[in-house]
């Protein structure tokens, strides 16, 4: 019963407040703007950090290729991969696929 009384008091204080809201002060507005800008910067930094980790993990980027293959071979693949774009990768994949298919069909002839 005591809880019902408390909720009734809270409901009355919300619906009929003793002090009317007269708006925010300039200081409160400035504080809210600064807070939103700070949150925006944190989100921006988090996104940039995630993009950088994706770049490092992607083997098609020079950074990713260097991290996958150690030593001198890594620098060579970095130079090769940095000069290619996605269309070049598609053409390279298609030519490798057709070559492998020809070799595979040579050893596995059709049965009659």
C-alpha cells in the first residue's frame, strides 16, 4: 500500500510540477553541445581505428600483404599488389581459374 502511495506522489509531481520549466540556460546548452561534440569525436576515432585494422588484415592492400608474408618476399608482394586495382585482380583470377580448369580437364577426361 505504501508503494502505491509513492507512485501516486511521483505521478502527481510529474503531471503538476511545483516549479514550471523555464528553459535551459546558455551554460547548459553549451555544455550539451560540447558533450555531443566529444561523443562525435570518440565515434569518429573508433571508426577510423576499425578501418585501419581492416586495412591491415586485408591481403589485397599493401599493408595487409606485407603483414602476411614476412621478409623480402613481403616487400615484393607489397610492390606487386600496390600497383594493381580490383579490375586487375578480377582479370588475374579469371586467367588463373581458366588455366587450372584446362589442366584439370586434361587429367579428368570425360567418360564415354
